[in-house]
């Protein structure tokens, strides 16, 4: 019994020390990883690095450091690394099949980083969602919508579907359509809209303003107006011109029709 107790105490001390060391390594390592991930891509020597690349580096570094920490904890516990490698290899196929979507997202993140269809701060539309790109991670891209909603889109879907980037070009064309009645003077309506658009301070003066009759509808004539502005001024110009042209049409007596239904009641004589 004395020999057994001595053996049991020795095993407890050995296992306890290994377990304590593994726990301390895990706690301290996780704290160090958080510090490294938080400050590494934001150092002064990384100021020249594009914010999109920084976000990807942060995600990749976080996963890599956690893998290294896990290997260290396993080694401290005394588990033979050969057994660990064999177990990982035997489970590799199953893990790969189970993580097909994640691997596709990872590959999509690499392709997005290489081809750069957008960068942090761009306003894009993808997968039916529009918003400003806040983060390009290894597996997901994070957008912030105009109404301050956060949308997370898998990178695989981003690569396999069209992405519209509204911020890539410095200038953007503002397209508007106004419907006037057939009794109104179409030429006068076009000239009035063109003069108002040309006078707007945010409309680019090196580009001609387009104002023409483009469609003869069932109950109205469509006047299309196109003007160029800086991408950041797009919505300001769009809203201002719609309000100003509508007001000018009303003051000039140019009728803006709306759908209406005339009902004729026919009475039968008895």
C-alpha cells in the first residue's frame, strides 16, 4: 500500500504539473495573441499597408497563432506529436469534407485580396446587399449598410457573384427621368431641366448635361436628364436636381401627369 501511494503521489505530481503548465500556457498565450493581433497590423511601420490587407493579415495571424498555441499545449501535456500528426492526418479527409464551405470562403478571401475588386471604405453591392466595406477577413466580408446594419457575406459567394463597386471611379453619372404630359412643350422641358442641372454647383462642368425626350409612353412623355458629379456628391446632386426640376416645371406650367381613371356612368332609359 505504501508503494502504491508513493506511485500515486508521483503520478499526481507529474500530471498535475503538466496540467498546470498547460493551463498557464493557454491563458498567457491567449492573452499574448490578443495583444499581437490588436497592435501588430496597426504599428507605424505598417501605415503604408492597405487597410484591406491589414484586416486579412489580422485574421490570418489570429488563426496561425492559435494553431501554434494548441501545439504547444499538447506538447506540454506530454502527448506524443507523432500520434497527434497521425490522428490529424486520419481526420483530414473528414474535416476537409465537413469544411468545404469554409475552404471555399478561404479561397475566395485569397482571390479577393489578389484581384482587389474593392477595398476598405468602398461602397459596394453584392449578394443583394449594399453597404460600405468595413472588413475583409479570411472567410467573410463585413458591410455596413446606409441604415447602420452589419451584413456578413461569405467570401466564396463574393467571388462567385457580381460585385458592383460605386467608389472605384472618381466620377459618377446621375440619371433622372421626368414624365410630362403630351400637352406640354417637350423642348422647353428639356431646356429647362438642362439649365438647372448645368447651374448646380456640384455638377461637373467639363461634362455636358444630357436632357432629351427618350420615351413616348401611354399617357406621358419621358424626359431623361443625365449629369456627372463626384462619386461622393452623387446623392446630393440627385436629390437636389429632382427637387429643383420638379419645382421649375410647376412654376413653368409644365404638367407632371399621374395615373388616373375616368369613370363614365351610363344610365339606361326605361
